[in-house]
């Protein structure tokens, strides 16, 4: 849902780059899961005490983080929410995490590879598709024609030599 990009101020606040469509969406949740770079697989529950949008980032004071040094140690930490805390996606919307592992085929039925990641390119998301080589495919309606979650397939207007 986001990543700590550094300390903010001197009172233990952190600056967060959100990975959500709406910048402030993370602040709507009373507790977050946080994993630091030093302990990447060890998630701990943290409660944001205060926070607000700051341009295209968030700034927040987290429970147990009292000064700038403690906040600076969180740089690079990943922020997540338990899946049970997320609303169900609306029709035609997908959580990026759900796209990972789906096969990507073009309109001719040629397998282009498997989604290994989703990148935020600013204006739209980009699928990172791997097979014999990596392909970056824009996740936009003009190219991605269908996402079949049950069939674990994405159909895209994309050629193997792109």
C-alpha cells in the first residue's frame, strides 16, 4: 500500500509514498502492517496516530516512533494492510497483487509470458511480463482487452516482437 521514503520533521513523523489510487486512502485504516528493510519478512502492526496528505505523499506519526532518528530508521519500510481490511474491487477493477502470476496472451492466442509485477508509470500501470524476455505492457483499456481472473489470463493487443 505504500513505502516510507524518509523522516519528516523532528518529532518522529515519516513521509510515505502511497501505492494507492487516492493518496489519502491509507489514512482511512486504523492500523497498518510494517516491514523494515532490515527485517523484510517480519511484519508488525503499527497504528498511525496522526497523518495527512502532503502533495502526492503522506506524512504520518506512527505509534512508538518518537523522534527523527527512529523515523529515519524506517526509511524503505513497506506498508501493507491485511487483505481482510480491503474492500472488494469494483467491476473491472483489480488489486495489482491479484494480477501477479496471470498468463498474458495476445489476440492471436500467443503466450507472451506471466505477470511478475505491476509498475506505477504515473499516468497508468504497466504490467511486467516475463517469458523468454521481459516485456512492459501498459495496463490500459486500449491494450488490455480482458482480464479473466477465473481463467488466470489477461488478453492483450500486443505482439511478441514489441
